C-alpha cells in the first residue's frame, strides 16, 4: 500500500470509534418503538399496552363515597313525614329548610308537596300561617316556642333557601300576598334592638347588599347596618351556639362579594370575624369528624345523636356558606360532612328532633350544591357568569 493511499485510510482506532457511534445511533432510533412510541409517519407502530380498568382505577384512587352517602342521607330522611295539624308551622318550615322542594307533608292521610300546601293558606289550631299587613304581608307572629316563627323574618329566611321568586304567592284570609310583600313589610317593620339574624339572612338574599331604605318610623336602615348589628352579637350567648348569626353574616358576605363588591369597613370586619370562627370550628373538631359539642366555646364530644347533630349539623351549615371553594375541599371539612351524613343514615330509625336534623340536612345540601358548582340554593350558574349570587335583585325600595 503506497503512502498516498495510506493518508486517506482511517486508522484502526477511528474505525472502532465509528462502529460504536453507529450502534449507539441505531439504539436511539429503535428505543422509542420498544417502549410504545413510534416515529412520525411510521405505518408499523408498536402498540402501547393499555392498562386494565382495574389498574386505572387503582392509580386514580378509590372513588369518594361521600356524594352517595349524602344522597342516601337525604333519601332516608325524605321518608320522615310531618303531619299538618299535628306538627307545628315551626317544625314544618324546618322540614322545608332541610329538604327544600323535595319535602312533603301528610295532609288528610296523603303526602303532598310542602311548599305547594303551605302556599295555599293553611291554618294551625285556627290561626293562619300568613297575614296581610299595612306594608305588605308576613308570617304569623310568635305565640309560644316552636309553634309559629320564633324570630322576625325566620320563615322568610327559610323560604329564601328554596329559591322561591319574589312574585311567589302565599294565600291569606284577606287574599294573596307575595314574597316581595313580606320583604317590604320586613323593611318597614325593622326596629332598633331587634335580633338581626334572620332579617339579615332573608334580606341579603332578596335585596341588593347595598340596599338602603327608610322604615315606618322614618329611621334609615340598610343591609350594611344589619351586618354591623350582627357583627357585634356574641355567638356564644346566642341560640344554637350562635351558628345562625354566623350563617347570616357569612351569607351576606357571600352575596356582597359575588355581586362584585369589595369588602370595606364593617364588611371587612365581618369577614375577619367569620374566618376567626371558621378556624375555631376547625381547631375544636373531634377526631371522628364531628364538631365540638360546645359549638365555639371550647372542646367537647357528644354521644347523644340528637345533640351531636345539633352541634355538628349547625356548624357544617355555617361552614358550607362561609368557606371559599378551596377551603370547602379541605380534608377536615370532608370528614365533617362524612360524619354528619353517616349519623343521619345510621340514625334513620331513631326519633330525631326537627331542628337538629333539618339544619344538618341543609348543611349537607349547601355543601353538595357548592361542590357541584351550583349556588347555595341549587341554582345552575350560567356559562360566563362571574358570580353565583342567588338574589332575584329586588328593588331596595319597599
């Protein structure tokens, strides 16, 4: 071999290096096909082995049983019928709160939709459920505990959770009134020193949260004034551990925020108070998911089913409106809902008191609605809507 040719021949070490490089390149080209990928344009792709349904389910984790548990709790307690004439308006209205449009009552041995029946102008012990007034209409005033409404606007607040519109009619001895008439009467009858809870709950639903009006004494009122009044109430000195007042405050805040308002002044203070009580509920939660038998006062477990539903159900009801979407999905809230729903299912054959049972069911319904992307009352939120405000946007003028 002459010297000129030798200059163009690869040395042995270089030929060995080229061989290794070529094998490496082949490996890189073949490797994707071996793990289930294929080159673009290939007509002979190596199929990826599909995992079984069981393997997919195992990777996704077990299905959350809570939605079905909630539906079961609602289903078994729909079969608890209250009887007109035997059970009081106060008890029946709590059934409306807990089961909304699905609640039925026994009338003359037959079960009928409760809202349809109570709208037709029933009487209890000869006294009408609804009355016409100078300013519109109202529910029958307080007579004795647990008969008619125990607080101003209590029945109106309960009806607000059913999603009834302002033009919904209720029959009285003197002709029909509407929800709007009851709202107008509540505005005109507002009084200093009166418990604000149920008025705030009801009016923050049916009125704009910036609403202002003058009552029949010439006093200026507003939703903000009701918020301020409720803000200064001590939950630990109120009925049901103050949960109704905290619910009303949280619901008004929710309506205000969802309508696009920024929190300022007393609204900001109220929000801070609500978050304080949210944290108190979380801190006092028991290991089994139930909330403290002392509400917000301190730690405590409760073995009695009625009392446990009374505390845990009321606290869950408050939390269901007070929490943000992110907070609502927290594990501690999930455990609370599981406990309340389990108690309602396992206690389906037990005699339960109307107040604790129906407030617990209301808490579960609101919790379920919000997790499903619905409003508190179960209204479907339209695509592109920026708020799920439940209010029918009534005029602030009575």
